[in-house]
């Protein structure tokens, strides 16, 4: 999604061994992460309520104009990798997955989630911010985009920023907090509501 350098042959296939290994790895990791999420009872439980968490009006009010800009602005950019599919697809995937991935990564880092959840969050991040982009352009152009590395290095920062923003909530005292920040005891999942919506990663002492 970032500006392409001048390249004489845009249709040259990138078929070197390192690229083939990289391509094979992310194609394999995606279904592994999906299966891990599907069989994880905690993940499937919280995803039941995740739609309500995402559909809070202020979050939609931020997402919709931002997504429209990212989707349509490519027509005016000097970047032939930035089209409606890459812009719109990456925007939507970021909105759908980044709040969960950022929250779970923080919970894993503080010992409140197992490492396997961190793996699923990492794959969601890389797919949304990089591999979707790579895969679409590979299908569209028949070549692995030379912009894969700049995009891989830069887009995850935007992904994390979006996920952090959409985890903002207001607690009972009217203070801004992150929905995953509360830690009051051993993990026993429950639903809790605040002004900002469902604090879907919260725990309380049994």
C-alpha cells in the first residue's frame, strides 16, 4: 500500500527459494490459526459478543470514513498496488481483527492468556496487514509484489494503532481506559458493560 519504486518488469515472477518458503509458510500458518481459534472455547465464547463490541457508534464513526478514504484514495496515488481490494480489504480486516489481536497480545504479555492465543493474534495481524495484500497482488499480477517488505514493515504499526484506538472505553468513574487493562484476579471470564460497551477481555476474582 506504500509507494512502488520504478521497476522495469512488473510481471517478473519472484520464484526464488526464500520467497517460495515464505509463501508456503504463511499459507500454512493461516489455516492452523483458524483451527486454533475454532477449537479454543475461550475465543469462541468471546467472539459471540465481539460484534456488539465493534458496533459501538463511535467506533463505526471512526472506521467508515477512514475505510472509504483508504479504499478510494488509491485512484489518486502513484502506487499501482493500491487498489480498491487492497485498500478496502485491509481496512475491513483491520477493523474486524485488530481490537481483538491487540488486546490478546497484551493479555499474553502479562500472563493472562496462553501463548497459543498470542500466535493466533499474530497471524491475524500479519494476514490483515501484509499477507492479504501480498496474496491479492500475486493473484492480480501473477508476481509477488516487490513492495511486500516495505508493507510488512510499516502496515503492522497502523494495525496496532487501530486496534489500540478501538479498545478505548469509559469506566464507571468516567475515566478513559483500555478494555483489556483491568486485572483484578485469576481468569474467570464474564461479560461486563461500561459506557464504551462490552469489556470483553475483563476478568474478576472468583
